[in-house]
């Protein structure tokens, strides 16, 4: 255990008014961190430390923590105010919006994306299993209606040897396949950034987008939000969906041409969509999704909510332990990773 004299200095970074750090890292977790480092309690933003203590902490800090509500810290700010910074632990998922200046300066960055992937993958796997049982079309608050629809059960494939499409095979998509593996499902995977051999090693079947939409009963989107993926999912794909196929999106709404999805759902009412994300959120009053009965909307809840956010802070604290103990980091992000990460 580090003594007061040998502890490395650590700071909290983000927008002081909007940072989620104090929620993600609750008091017991902050106390755990403070046992290993000299932790400055204030959240410091790029506009400048407010007090002498803030300035001294920033100037001497080797370690930083951040979460949702992280601010952009330009290179000049990092150089002048945080000259000794060596590592940033981000207790949340994506680091796309702010990581580059840190990495450019040789500051290591660790993301809790794999921890944030857990609830998203759980949500997606649950929805896939329910969709394959046709719950969303058969289920009803009226038992008489539910039983009247029971003949549709014969048409649903269930959850054995059923082709399931996984779009994107990063931290979330690959975990969905892991969760579904015991069910005996057949995961068809499309990922333009992943080699076919890597997909096979993790239990997936490499497939084209066209094959996934033509051959899979349920299709789950986990594509990274990149310029080359925005608008990728269009009518040419959605029109390939079977008459009772389901499309699930827990990734980003921008990957979907929503007019095209709405058209495909109108043309075949047996198709179904489960949308945790849209673009914009929520859909506007005149959005083409409005008035469709074959869509289930959830309000962007697949990711960490409630007590689940504590998993992210715990991951960051575990990474701190690994760093101080000279162990490899599990969530390290490198410069070359930014081009393909969500």
C-alpha cells in the first residue's frame, strides 16, 4: 500500500457541472481509489483550475479519471496545466470525442467500454430471444387476444439453430454472441473492420450485409458510429427481411436510413423493429416511424442505467490497481484503435 509520501497524484477531469464521475464512482469507490493515490476532490475542466490547490494538483498529477460529461482538453491546455499526466482512466464507454490530444502527448487512455458493453449485450440478447419467440407480435395485455394469436407460434423459429444477424463485432456484438452461444443459435456476423478468421474464432459466421438481412430471423445492430457506417442500413437491405423478421438497434440511430426502415415496415406489417436508439432522439412528431404498430421503442436504456453505472467506476478503479501494480491494462485505447472504435 502506498504511503502518503509515495502516493501518486490523481485528478478528476470533466465539465464540473455535468460530469457523472461522482455517480459512477460513489463514495466507497472514491475511498478505495484514495487509498492508493493522492486524489484531488475537485472536478477540473479545461477552462482552468479555480484555486491554488486545483492548480497545484493539476500540475503534479500523473493520473486522471473521467466519465460521461468529459470535456475536450486541447493539447495546449494539457501541456501547460497537466504537464506530468501519464494516464487517463475513463469510467464510461467511447473516448472518440476527447482521446486524441491525450494520446498525441503520450498519455495512455483506458476506457471502460467493455464494462459498459455488458448491459447493452444483455439487453440485446434478451430482445433477440424474445423476438425469436415472436413475443412482440403475439403478446397482448388481453389474454383472449394473446390466445387468439397463438397460431402464429407455429411460424416463429424459436431459439435453436436459428440464424441471428449481428451487425458489428466489437465489445458489444461479440459479447452478444457469447451470451447466445448456450442457446444453440447460429450467429451470422457482419463487421467491415474485423477479419473473418477473428469472427470465426469468437463463434460467429462471417456474412455479408445482404446475406444477414435475407437469411436471419432477427438482426441486431451494433455498428460503430463512423462516417462510413452512417446511413449504411437502407431500403435495399430492409426490403430483404422476411415477413416476420425483426430488426433491433441498440447501436446508433444514424446508421439507419429511417425513412427506408419505415417503408419496409409499412410494406410488410409482419416485420418488426425494436429501437432503443433513433436519430433524432426521440423521433419528431412528423417522423415516419409515427403511427406504425410494428415498432417497439425503448428510450436509450440498453446501456448502463441505475446501479449498472457502478460497474464502470469499478472497472476504472481496477485499471488503476493494474497500472500501479505494473500489470497490463484491460481497457487500453491506442491511437490506431480510434479509427474503428464506436
